């Protein structure tokens, strides 16, 4: 997951594009070839527009499945190559500017991993980290979406808050640590605060952009159908912003892991970041890598979980493809 | 198709056949309307000194080249634009903002992409607090009317452009508006689809007897659809001709080969051409 630079991924905006004024090409852009173009030329479109291509789509499903298989094989093979290269570099004690002499071998890491998961302490580290993520992230979601919605709708709110965001956003989590420790009553609170900050900005900015991108014509349509401001917000602005909000939530989850680790390395007695750094202090090198890989997996897993959780709200968008 | 569920005591108790001058609502009056955008040196007058009287149930086409102010004029009836001077009234009530008594169909696809066809059409009745049962049955009725019953549970992105516009028409009608406002609704469709849509629009209108203001830059379309074609010219926008289309109804596409059709088409054409020439000469003076 990229850092804060990659925050504003544009939502895949299906047919949200308000600039489809151009005659002729609007048809293509929106229908996306899902329906045969000739479907309209019948008097009874209900009868002809049926996608009568069951056989074809069945073949297509098979093809997709086998393509799926191939792609996954490639991915796994790529990982295997990486592990082999790592194995080779460490056993050959490669020291060519980058020094592999002290890097633990894959097998030692595996053994260390097995040893850790047979104990209980490792799980405590993971649980403590996850708890911090959940609390920090939950606050970031609530506040981030709230502020983003307000900033997207109100120029005044935008003008008031944007300077703060512009100044605070580039400050990396590590730089916050000293002040966070001074500000918050407990170490725990300061770590959660840093986690929260990491997730906050991507969520605010993506939500705001989603709101701003709401096509004007949809708001007009809602108004002519009798919708008032609050109804427009609920039925038009919010759903229009959802794809972008979902992106913000996923990016925010990645960044919050990022920040959490920074916090845990400097302070605390538990947490997967602490575990990793502590392994270095104890000269227990295989555990460093165990910790690192664990962080990677947890980060990816939780980002994926966020994507899964937001997917039901974006069902309509999948249909556009 | 028939037996429309009418949850509101709106138009008449007659069958939807009630048409044209028998309809009692939807009398649009535009009086001395001028619309100017911007301030100071950026000031731009899009519509100037325009007056119109459209009786209930009439199908009126506003025809003119792009940029001449057709949308602006229509938007003043829709309530999106407030006239700088003059007034727009429907059945004597002055228009101040958009409202469900005027159904709007846009050129761009304007369905809510996150709502199914049925949810889109039910949106108006739901918003107006008609209750879910009424909203659903109203939506069903109008979806059937535009021939898309099989697609009620699809999302807009799964439909072709023409189908989406039909849903747009159904959605606009589901509030039983007094006036249907259409801004180049078929402008983005291919010519085959457009012809089909014109025909089915006429059928719907015949059933409904609603006042229609239809903006287009296509002469054939204007003459085929309208009871009346208002030719607009640019710089600043005004109506330069009010042409009565006395072709018989119901009309089928064959009518385009009739002499009367040709004559009316030529009339519109000449009016537009004379204006364009004038504008052209002014630019080069
Ligand atoms: N909101 C607006 N602000 C400023 N100028 C506008 C606005 N809407 C339309 N115009 C201008 O008014 C003129 C008429 O526009 P429009 O009514 O959209 O023309 P048409 O629909 O006939 O193509 C154009 O020159 C356009 O640039
Ligand atoms: Mg226009």
C-alpha cells in the first residue's frame, strides 16, 4: 500500500462522467457493449435485448477460470523465485554493497515462525497491534468520513480545514511520536493517536473528492423529482461518493499499519512492531523477519477485509464493467 | 399498458387518453423573459425578451442551433435558472425552483447508477412520501409503459443508451407532472434508436395528454414530434418563428416522405438559415 502520496485514487467512475455531452459517443461509453447496439431497432425492446449468449458466456467462464489459474500460478512462482534468491544470497553470504551476511536464511525464518506460533506471546503481540488498529481506524473512519462529507459540500468548511490538512498531512508518523507522547496521558493513547492520524487523511481527502465529483445532472434530476437538500445528500451525494470513500478506507487502512509500526517501535511493550524491533535488540535475527512478514500479511489482510466490507455498497459499479 | 395506477387525484378521472385541449393542467406562460449570466464585462445574455403561451397538452418543440439558449429557456421553466426579467408561470403559479410538478429528461444519462431501474422510477413517489407500496406499483406501471418490464431489476449501466433514456422518461412521469421538459433527450442516440424513441414518445404522450416542451437541434425531429415548432436564434437567444405543425396524428415515420412534412421542414430550415446568414454577416461586418 502506497504511502500518503498515492492518496487520491480516482474512483472507477462507471458512467458517472458528467462530461458525456458529446453526441454519439455517450452511447458507447455508457452501454459498454453490454447490449448489442442493434437491440434498439426493434419495436419491442423487451424481447430482443435479452442477452441470449448463454453458451458463449459459459465458455467465457471456463476461459476466465483457466486464465485465473495461470495468473495465480505465475504469482506463486514469482514468490518462490524470490524466496530462492533470498536463500541463495544468504547461504552464499553475498556482500556486494548490500550485505546479506547477517540476514537470516528462509529456513531459519520458517523455523522461528513455527516456534513463535506454537507459543502464546506472539499472539498477544498481534492482538495488541490489531486492537490499536481497530480503535485508531474506527475513529479515523468516523471523523474522516464526517469531515470529508462536510468539506466536500461546504466551501467554508473546506477553507477552514484545508490549511490544517495541507500542513499536517505530509508529517510522517515517526515525526509525531515525541509530541504524541508528551500530549497523551498514556503511551497506549499516543500510539493509537498516531495510528488514527495515519488513516485519517486518506479518508478525509478521498471522501471530499468523492462528494465533489457528484455529477451535477444527478443533483438536478433529484431536485426536479422533489428531493430536498437532506434527501439529495442521502440519495445522491453519498452514494456518488461511495466508490471514492471505499478507496480512502482501503488506503487509510494501509497507512494506519504504517503509522502503528512507527509508534510501536519507539514505545510500548507489546505489539508486532515492538516484537520486530525487540528481536533486533536481542540479536534474534530470524524473528526480525518473522515480525516483518507478519506485518506485511496483517496489512494486506486488513486492507483486503476493508475492500470486502465495502464491496456490497458498490455492487452497482461492478455491473458497469 | 393501460389502466395506469393513479395514486394521486392529479390530472383527470378520465382514461389516460385524455389529451390535448381536454387536459386541464400544464398551461405554461412565459412573459418577457430575459436571462443574463455573469456580471460586468463577463455579462452574457442567453435569452432575450421571450414570451410564449403553451396551452395544456400541447407538444412544443424548441428548435435551434447549439448555443442559442434553448437549454437556458427550458431551465427557466424547470426552475434551475431564474429569469433576470419577466416571469414563468404554470397554471398561473410562478416558478421559483425545480419541483415534482415538472418532469425533466436530460440529454446526458442522468439515472442514478446505484439504483436499479425500478428504484430510479420509484424515486420520485418515494421522495414525495407516497409510501412504498404506491411507489412500487407506480414504478411498475411506468416501466411497463416504456416497455422495460424485464429490466426492472437491472442497473442503468446494464442498459443501452436508448433504454436508459426510456427509464428517464418513466422516472419523470412517475410523479404525474403537469409538464414534461425534455432537453435534447435523444441527442446522444444513434439515428435508428432515435427514430424508435420518437415514436414511442408520441405514444406515451398520446396516452398521457401532458404538455411537452422538447428541445432539439434536429429539424426532422422537431417537425415529426411537435404540434408547434418554435425556431430560436442566437445572439441573444430569441424565438424568431412559431410554426404550427398541422400534420395528422397519429404520426408514423413514413410521414417524413409526405409533401406537407417536406414543406414544414423547409420552412424551419429557411428560418434558421436566414438567421445564420444574418449572424454570419454581422460577424464579418
Ligand atoms: N450557467 C451559465 N453561466 C454562464 N453562461 C451560460 C450558462 N448556461 C448557459 N450559458 C451560455 O448561454 C448560452 C446559451 O446556452 P444554452 O442555453 O446551453 O444553449 P443551447 O441549449 O441552445 O445549446 C451559451 O452561450 C452558454 O455559454
Ligand atoms: Mg442545450
